[in-house]
C-alpha cells in the first residue's frame, strides 16, 4: 500500500469541516483528526467546555464531540503544524460568490481555496492526499494541482524534493439540520480523481462506516460538476413547487394536495416538494450562479437562462409574500407590529446565510412595520448583522416604525402584534397555542404561514384570520 493514513488535517472549521471531521473521528478512532481555521474565535468556540457555545448548531453533533474531542479530534489554529503532519488534507473553506472583479455576482471566489493550496504547498511534507471538500467550479482541481506543483517544485518550499501531492474531489452532500445523519448514513459518497491508489485510500476511510456500493468514483471534473448539479436540481424542485403555490392560490387549489399527488409518482418522488418562502442557505444560490457563469463561459446561453429562472422564481416568491401581507393588513403595514417566527433559513440550524427571512424582513421594514423577531437558535448579533441598516430597539413598550426588536419566545413576539409570520419550520411552531396567543394580539389578528405547518381549523376557531401559502381553497 502506497499510503498510510494516520493523521488527517481539515482546513476550515465551518458548517462542513466541523461536523464532517467529527463523524470521521468518531468512525475512525485510530486516526487523529485536526481541524484548523484562520478564525481563532471559531476554534475557541469549537473547544468550548460546555458544548453550548459551539459555532454550529446541529442535532447530534455535541454527542459526538463529547466522545471524540481531545481524544482523536482536535480544533486548532496551528495550521502549519497540522498541515505538515498530515497524510491527508481536506480543504473545507468557504467559496462564496465573487463580489468584485471578473465574474462578480456569479463566479465563485476562490481566494480562500488558493490560500489553502499555498499553505499546503508550503507546509506539507512527503506524500500528501489533498481532498477538495468545498464546492468548487469545474476544473478547480486543476488550479489546486498547478499551485501545488509549481510551488512545490521550487527549491524554496521543497529543499529535499520530497513533496508529492495527489488531488481528489470528494464533494459533501450533507444538509444543515440533518448533517450528522447525512454523514453517518449518506445516500452516496462521490470520489473523483485520477490516481487509483489515492482514490482507494479515501475509499478505505469511508468503508469504516459506508457500504461499498454507496461509494462511487469518477474523474475529477465529473465529480466537481455533479455537486453543482445536485444542488441545482434540488433548488429547481423548490422553485418549481413554489411557482405552483402561486397558481394554487389563484385557482383555489391546495398545494399540499398537489405535492402529495405528484410526489407519489415514483418517477417524480416525494422529496423537495414542500412549498415555502423560497430556498435559503449558503449554497443553492451561489452554486446556481456559478453554474450560470460556467454555461455563459462556454457560450451555452439557453442553458444559463434556464437556470437563471430558478433564481428569479425564488426572489419573486419572497417579494410576493411581502406584498400579500401588506394587502391583507388593509394595504398598509406602516407602524404595525409583526411577529416573525423563525429567522434561520430552515429548522434545526442557527445558520441565516441567504435566509428568506432576511429579504422578507427587510421588505416589511421598508414598508415601515415594526418587527419582533423570535428564533430558537439564531443569535441576536447575527440578526443585527443581517438587518444592519435598520434600527434595533431594546426593551420597547411601543411600536417604532421601520425597526425591530428581538423576542425571547413566541408569546413575547406576538404581544400587541397585528400578525404573526411563520418563516422557518421549527418544531415548536407546529404546536402553537392559538387560544392563548390571540388574546395577546391586536384584532383583527392574522397568521401568515409560509411553511404550511399550522393547524388551520384550530387557528380559525380561535378567531385568527389565516393566509397559508399555496392554499387557494382558503383565500
Ligand atoms: P463556512 O464559512 O461555515 O466555513 C469555512 C471556514 O473556512 C471558515 O471558518 C473560515 O474561517 C475558514 N477558512 C477560510 N480560509 C481559510 C484558510 N486559508 N485557512 C484556514 N481556514 C480558512 O463554510 P461552510 O458552510 O462550511 O462551507 C464550506 C464549503 O463546503 C463551501 O464550498 C460550501 O459550498 C460547501 N458545502 C457547504 C454545505 C453546507 O451545508 N454549509 C454543504 C455542502 C457543501
Ligand atoms: C443543501 C442540499 O440539500 C445539500 O445536499 C447540500 O450539500 C447543501 O445544500 C450544500 O451544498 O450546501 P441545505 O442548504 O443545508 O442543503 O438545506 P436544504 O434542506 O437543502 O434546504 C435548502 C432550502 O430549501 C431551505 O431554505 C429549505 O427550507 C428549502 N426547502 C427545501 C423548501 O423550501 N422546500 C423543500 O421541499 C425543501
């Protein structure tokens, strides 16, 4: 065997690096796993003694950390040491959309990838397998290869001429909120590469807990492209069902009945057919933008405009929700208080990146409403960051136009409000006590349910006016 894996280093201790390495450490107790990051606060939070201040909220994660942390799983800022000792290095850094320069607004910004490759070229020793975990544009492996080869062939970094790198693509398919179960029981593991021994070495790692038939291999570029396309297809299903939610409202049909009826067709399948306020999360939009950029680069204009529509519908869905709320509340929401239930982009995560709540809250604030925002896991500083241009009011006893407050509970948020707006599908929003809440609100009291999770009969019986997404039979 050409490779022996005793130590792994993961560059990037984020939503992917943290949970993924925790599962690898848990399933491979004989391997030492070191997760490194340039952000010392993040590393400090991962090392937090009480497990309550981890930077990532993910069900099941703290149980694994309790078993592995400081046993064979370590979080550190000592990037040089852990790269130099590693037999295998995962790159799990952020790859957001470029905000300036060529491709701004579409292409992925690869500066963190390039910085990682440069760190590896500088510090790695001997034979090292470098695994792309981040989601990357097609042919990025070539860029990484070229940096590693160019730098490591210079005398400055490779005095004994002993460095050799093997590049693999191993995209991550976990979804936030279910990361631990996705990682422990993946639908598939995809490994792209051109060195058979490096591929079988990574495969051997996964074989510690994944069945062989679920581990598939391909060339590097197909692997990179498959990740972008998986996200594009998932996002496209959400936009497809969201477009039909509007049609249901216009035709007195019920989106849940339509989703169920089409989802029972095994060729269509039941998943990703839940209508909602639009998809959020750090990746769907960025990966589709990247796909659009790549298609344009290859002159495939029709293909890129096809995928652009997935993003158009997603924005439109958020904007039409803002409009509906304003219309239902007598055409004006200026000075009215709206309780926002859920700020994360979905349940079971503290992540707000691209959360539909951000655009919808900003739209409501632009119309002059006062928002009381409650989310079980999102930290108030994160909301302050996301709504930076709008004033935050502390301990308010009255409404303040175009500003917001943070609430500690659903009851706290709805106090004296005109409406509650459900934006994330947290479990506790399924079981709202309508009878108690309506007495705390101003009449006529509205519920706007963008996730279709409330008990309509009970809400109406308690005296609420209800608007539920895609429920034309209600309107
Ligand atoms: P993140 O922003 O949560 O984490 C990235 C981390 O990398 C940050 O903590 C940052 O400080 C660190 N970093 C950046 N440059 C570094 C460097 N040179 N050295 C050391 N640390 C560095 O991002 P994420 O959500 O974990 O996503 C990472 C990648 O995985 C992205 O490409 C994303 O598209 C992909 N992905 C994300 C998810 C998800 O659910 N979030 C799922 C699958 C794939
Ligand atoms: C998504 C993919 O599901 C993962 O496979 C992928 O690894 C990840 O992106 C990534 O590359 O970052 P994630 O964004 O964490 O995972 O969460 P999803 O469950 O896919 O939800 C994305 C958004 O779509 C959420 O806002 C969610 O509420 C929305 N959604 C999802 C719907 O509105 N309806 C659905 O039926 C499903």
